[in-house]
C-alpha cells in the first residue's frame, strides 16, 4: 500500500466546506472530501508545532510530560517502520522548526528530504536591509526582529509560485511524478502555511476584502514573552485592520487549496 500524508498547519475547520464553510473557497479540498471519510469528533493531544509532530510520527502522547523537543532514542518513527516494510520514504516541507536544535531527529529517518527554506523566522537570508516597504514596516513595528527576518526571506518574491505553500505542494507533486512507480512509497507532505505571517500576493490579498492597506500588520503579535507588544497592539488596532487580517488568512487558505490540487 502506498501512502501520502498531507499536513497543513493552522488550518481552521471553520474555513472548510466539509465542516459547514460556505465563504472561503476551497474547491480542491471540497472535491477530495466528497469521496473521503470526514472526522467530526477528533481531539488533538498536542497543538504546538513539534509536540504535535512527535505524536503524529511516533504515536506517543507528548504534551502530558514534556514540551518542545527532539525525537527520543526509544521512539519508532513512522518513516523507520515504513522503510522496514520496504517502502521508499520522503518528506517535502517548509516547516523550518525541523532544522532547529530543540527539535532535531525528525528528518533523518526518511530516504529523501526536501526542505523549502525561509518560513517565518527561519535563519536563512542575511542580506543587509536598507529600506522596508510600508507593509513590512507595519509588521516590524510590532515584531522588530522577527519581522525583519521574515521580510529578508521573502523580499524577492513576485508571483504566487514563489510563496511557500505553492512551492511545497509543487515539489511534493513532482516527487510523486518521479517516484510513483516504486512498489511501496510513503510521502509526508507538510505545509507550514496557513500559519502566520498572513502574507499573500494578489489575487488572494484582496479576494475577501475591499479594505486593503499597506499600513496593516499581517503578523499581529500575541507573545508578550518575546516583545511585550501584545497589549499595545490591541490598544490601537481597529476593527478594519482585524477584518483585513482575517481576510489575509482566508486568502492563504484559498491559495494553499489551489496548489494542493496539484498533489491531489
């Protein structure tokens, strides 16, 4: 049996047709769900990034006893078990936390690893920054360091094909095209999107709102422990800006769904 695992981070069920959404456009997921089993009574054991990945890859309940961390020596990752049964295994992802020291050990078990670099605060691009466009200045105002890291990583993006979920899903589809003749294969496809920053190109940027402004922050702060800017943001943010942020999330969902169609 061949298996394709598709994981999309931060995807809210309220944005999906199978769960009653009639506003956000997800035609590929809707079509896929029409001949799928839909779970409506599922509870996650761990929600933070790496605890959730350890649960998915090893079947161990993670967050009861430790937080963010590596795979343990006694774990039996799914890629190891699949290879033991004769499958060719691969992971295609832009989830940069796999590269971080506190979260090591997750990738080494696959036959093939394709990493799309630059998501969120991936320590990737160090080009000197002379000026920032208005949308990046709005982000940096509330996230001084993180905002600059993200902008440096994406500053050369032009069309939607440059963005993370299109690249990740295209690479996964390419792997399937080249490797589908293996007698057994296991492909783990993982998009960090639709996680923040809620930065999307047109037509998705204005797809769900007419209220578009370069002065709105596409990455609102919510971690007081990092900058202490959360309360100051909520003291000043307007309903118009919040409506814009929600619209950018919806746009990212639709963009991801479009490119997911290449793999489905």
